[in-house]
C-alpha cells in the first residue's frame, strides 16, 4: 500500500534555536505580567467615567492608554507564544510608549515632580523608558540583537515588579517589627 502522505525528516524541519528559547520564555512572562496589570485597570472604563482623571485631551489619552494596555500586552503574549519575537518586542515597545504618553498630561500640567522616590522614577519614566522602547522597536524591526531589544522593552516592567517586591517586603518587615516590639 503506497501512502501519498510523507512525513518530513527531522533534519528538514526548521527548529527554533535553543538560544532563543530563553527569550521566548522571558517575553511570555513579561507580557503576562503586563496583561494582568492592564486587565486589572480595565474595569475603570465600565464604571463611573469621573474616575478617569483629566478633562479634554488629557483624559482621552489616559482612556486610550487604559484600553490599549491589555490589548498590546495580549498581542505581545500571543506573538511570544507563537514564536514571533520581533513582533512581541515591538508590541512591548509600543506598550512602553503608550505608558509614556499616559504620563504626558500630568507632566504638561504639573511639570516634573522631583520629591521623594519620584526624583528617580519620573525622569526614568518620561525620558529613559521611551528612548529604550524606541531603540527596542528599531532593533526588533531590523531583526538585530533581539536579546538587547527584549531587555530594553522589558526594563520598565522589571522595575515595576521590583518596586512591588520592595513594597511588599517593607510591609512584611513592618509587620514583623510590630509583632516583635508591639505598637
């Protein structure tokens, strides 16, 4: 019996390089974190619209960010899952640029806030992160240095995660201090 269907040899099927496997997994984790964060803000759109700060163009920019955040993060997650690293990095870079655009109404209205922890955080979010995102998008679009492009697009998310971890550890240390020494 002659079969019309032939299976390709294992050598002829292009496999994903193992060196890129770490980038795929890293992008999947970063995109999942961003998708969770974006989806957690989405219910704000279905409630009282007075919760969204800012009238006029500033409010429209913030609403556009809230809508686009989970969409871009889910797109990055989908692209990373199917192995399209270039597109996943571009989606994460676009997400960082949308986050920058989200800060612009406050920066225009109030200027840079250089008090407390914001003295380090505000210039990074307004100046450094968009530049890193633009570089990541350019590298990914050209197909060059995907590891660097992934890192550049992921740094804002990693800093947000690190901030949450430091805040949680601060609460835990405070609770331990209260348990040991009382209030």
